[in-house]
C-alpha cells in the first residue's frame, strides 16, 4: 500500500512540474516575444499525456484512487489557490500603487503556483519522513 502512495506522490509531483513548466514557458514567451518556449513545453506536455494514455500499465496506474486523490491535491496547490491569490494580490497592488508599475498577472500566478508546488512537494516529503520514522520504531 505504501508503494502505491509513493508512486502517487511521485506522479502527482512530476505532473505538477510539467504543468508549471508550461505556465512558465508562457511567461518566457511573452517576455522574449517568441512562441518557441511555449511550443516546446506544449510538445513535451502532449508527449507525456499521449504516453500516459497509450501505455496500458501507466493508464491503469493513473486510474487508481490514491493517484487521483494526490493529483487533486496537487491541482489545488498549483491552480486553484494561486488563481485566487493572484487575483487578490493583483487587485491590491493595483489599488495601492496604481497601474503604473504592475507585474503581469501571469507572472504573479506563476510565482504563486511555483510556491504552491514547492509547498505540496515539501508536505509530501515531510509526511514520508514522519511515516518512515514511525515504521522504523515499530
């Protein structure tokens, strides 16, 4: 059972990293004025999605309850909370400083999503360490 949870944690962490890479590539593309970073990230993401859909053992593994639960937790950390916080912080900065100096909303979202992903990964690591200590004492 612990292996399933560990696999679920690893898969959810990697998936979150892939989606973060795609989001950051959008900001990099806007900054450079070129679509190559976004296209490269889209191709990598599409290849991983195609592989996980076409490879039967991977498809069965991704259907398990623990993996779906971990992926939902990951999405909350890198999508739901950062979207709400980015909107709130953007409104607060615009009201305080005006629109003269205002970072792009996508950059603010990327920073918050990266912080959320790091929080998610660190939480999983701390849970893993605590569980390892508990099982070693038994």
